[in-house]
């Protein structure tokens, strides 16, 4: 069966014993791993316990299909429930999974951890069709989910966070759940014994995570500042920042420019339009955003979005070096900003 977001949350909170296998997959590998760990720990607290946890890879099952049933049917020598954790690469293990689900045996819960799987994936299709198995999809955090994560981490650590600091985190944390949680835990450590986290704390602890670097790239593009763009883009690529991540950040920025331009057409000033955006523009960039609104017309914004969208598609489909494709698109927009 296929769990939606609500059913996924309910199941992870209170697992249904009739479910014998769970596939947790998606583009957000951090969230995938977090949910695999959360589910497994609801059965076995210590996941390093070799008597109660078996770990397999897709390639191991592919080369020895009976291994899955053997591990799932094994009993713990010290008692208690068991789990079988399967790390899936691109292997097709649908047949061993089907055989396992068809077997009438008392078994461990099988948890399959995978990256993004298309609807055509045989493993995904098999589990979605089974009444004894379930799929949980994990996609990049939207602002609502990211806000919930921030609140949860604060509660776990008996901390409060003021609105400015939270807005900063919403803007500067990435979309990967595991990375975001790691950055939040770094912030908790940085804050020490203080009860409330303020904007300065968030900027000091999170400011070096790459998000500000991407912001500087995007603002340099819309400012028409070629020198800043070249410097920050080169540094981002050296640090391993994905060209796709940069392009998507630029797309989001121009979408916000487009939205603010719409507010101006309704009679607001450029500064009033910027203040109307949700989430708010970080105060460090407000003046630059206002100037960009005066620089970019609605027609130019639309052309910029077309250029960026085409660049993202080309990065994924043409085989051309993604960094070069990204760089050319951003340089062309930086030049357009100056005319």
C-alpha cells in the first residue's frame, strides 16, 4: 500500500504489526535515513545489536535471493523483536521481496532504504500493491516541514527561538532533512546554556553552511555584479555545491521578484512590496532586493526564469558539464541586469 503524508506520520508514530515490509525512499536522502532510523528504533532501541538487527544490501540479495527470507525468519538468541535493514541501490529485488511477502512465516520487519524511485520501479510497484507492505515517500522539506523540524529540535533541547532567528533559519537551511538537523544541532551546541536563540546566534552558527554563499551568488546575478558572481560561484563549486542547487535558488529568487513586482502593480512601493513577501527577505539583503525590483521589469524577470529553467533541464539531460551550463546562464543574467 502507498502511505500519504498523514498515514506515514501515523505509522511511524505507531507501527501497524500487519505490515511486514516498508520501503522508505525519495530525493531527500537525509529524511529517508532519519525515518528508517526512527522506524527501526521503535522495534530495536540499539541498532548496533547484531542479534536483533540484520543489514543487507540490494546487491547481496540480488546475488543470493534466499538471504532475505533467511534473515527475516531468523529469531533473536536473546529474545525481542528483530529488523532487517536493506540498503537498495539500483538493484531489482522485487522477486525476493515477493517471495518473502508470500511466505506464511513469523518474520522480522524488513525496512528497505532507497533513493528516488520512479513509479515504474518494480520494487516500488510491488510494495504499493501489497496489503502486507507499505511505501513512505520522502521529498525535500518545504517551509512548513522545515518549520516543524526547527520547532521539534527546539523542544527536544528545551530552547526557545525568536521570530527573526527562525526566519533566518527558514531562509538559510537547505532542503535536506539530515543536513538541516545537523545544522540545528550545531546551533544548539553553539547556544550553550542560554534559553532563547536569537538572530545573532543563528547567523553565527549557520552562516557558514553554504546557504549564504548561494544567496550571494543569486544576489550578485540580479545586481549585475559579475566580479562577485565569479568569485562566489567558483568558491561554491570548489566546496561541492551542486549547480542544480544554485539554479533552483536563482529560480526561487526570481519568482520572489516576480511576486513582489505584482504587489507593486497593485500600488505598493518597492519597499512595501518587499515587506509583503513571506517568508520575509533577510534584513541583510532587503536594500539590494529593493534595488533589484527597480532594475528588473516583469518582462525581464520572465525571460530570466525561462533561461534558468532551460539551464536546469540542460544540466540534467544534455550530458554537458553542469557547472559550465549553470555558469553561462548566470553570467548571461548578470549581463542582462546591467542593461
